[in-house]
């Protein structure tokens, strides 16, 4: 096991998991959790300047899984940072790269994500209009995680030519940005909000890239694969708590890690269904005490339910419904 994997397991088991019941009812993820991940280099997981001992992409996925099995809420905030890291690292905007990449890698600057409003099928919820010196963003981002815990948002808006404009904007309220908290059944301490954007000026020097929406969607299976490891983490923790065997988990993990692009939605659905089934099995295993507020069983069951719909796609939804239907 690499040093990074061993460190992730220690943090997950000794820090995140022990605090997970209290985080579940907290207002936000403890800053100390995120600071610890930054100190150990995990904010640079996706950076070309990383100091982590990560031998391959499978190890990256295992780190996501391990941390999610410690505390899904903490991992949920942390995992959305990496989109900004990768975007800045690959950006043709050299000034933006010079200004932010080192700080993003070290976790001195932390980022969230607001993409679905522009990427989703149909008319975009967040529009980009070209103006002198940059763009005007208008619309709504229904799901923005980490508000008050991140410094920047990697945000996408779509123009009239179906081109996505990706930019880094400050994660603060202003005349052009207002937020409303979202109440959820799980990961509430992630401070997820709905963000309203009104004539927000985004200068060219904050744009990481522009690309046709179709080009972005061609790479979407890798995003689905990456976040699928969150469900594996919940499944793994439930299995460990109940003392079940790992054979099925190992097979589902291998499927998710190695699936061809067109098969990733099926693999992601299998991971989400396994998390739900193992969390339910843990509740049954623990009996009536599993429904007590501080017990892990009910928390993991709610988290598994949350992961059935987080970052979903039509193909994932169809695959899950096929698994659940009693035809």
C-alpha cells in the first residue's frame, strides 16, 4: 500500500469516522478536517504538482473511497475541489495557472463546483453572454456545495452556441450572487446552497476554458467514474461494521475502475445499489439500535440514498430502476 493510501486510511478511521455522527448533525464540516486533508497533501490529489505518492488512477479512486468511508460529508466537500485543480492545470490561461495552481494544490485556496446548471440537457439554467472584456453570467445553479468553506467556485455557463464557458469566481455573496441553503436528508453539513446569479461580470482573465458542450460530455464518463467511488466508500464502511465479506465489493470496485466509457453508467449504478443494500443490511444486522440518531446504520442508509441521485445521469437512473423493479 502506498504512503498516500495508508495516510488516507488513518485519517478516515482515526479522525473522520469517529466524528461522523456529530458532523452529520453539524452546521458545517469542521475546519480541522479540511485543514488536515490539506496538510497531508490530499487537496493536490489531481494536480500535476502533487506531493502525494499516488502510483496510478486506481489509487486516486481508492483514496476517494477511503475518505468517503470515513465521513461522506467531509469527502463530498473535498472531492469537488479537484475539478478546479484539473481545469487550472490544463488551462491555456497561463496567468490564472500561475496565480492559483500552487495554492489550489496545497489547499491554501479551496474550490467548489457549479457545473450542472449549464451542462444539463435542455435550455441552460446558467447562461453566458459575451461582452467587452469577458462574459455576463445569468441564471441559477441549484446545487453548490461547500458555501462558506470554499474560496472559489469553478463555474460553467452556456452561451447561445452551446459552448460552455468555465471560470473561477469568488465564492462570496455580492450584488450579482445570492444563495439560499438547501435542506437535505444527508450530508447537510456540506453547506449546499442554491445560487442565484444576476448579471455577474466574469472577466477573460478568470476564464479557465471554453468548449462545446458536446466535447465536455464526451469526457463525462470519467467524472461519473471518479465520484462513483463515494458510493464504494459508504458500502465498504457498512460491510466493515457488519463484519460481512468483501468479495462483492471487490468485484463492483473492479468493474467501476475498469469499465469502458459506455459501460461506466452501469458500473456506477452497481456501486450505488451496493451501498444502499449494504447500509440496509447493516441496519438489519444492528437491530433496533440502528435507528438511534448517533448510530452509523441510519446515517449510512441516508447517505446511500443520497448517492442514488447525486451526480446521476439518465443512463444511471435507468440502470438503477432496472435493478429495483420487480417485473
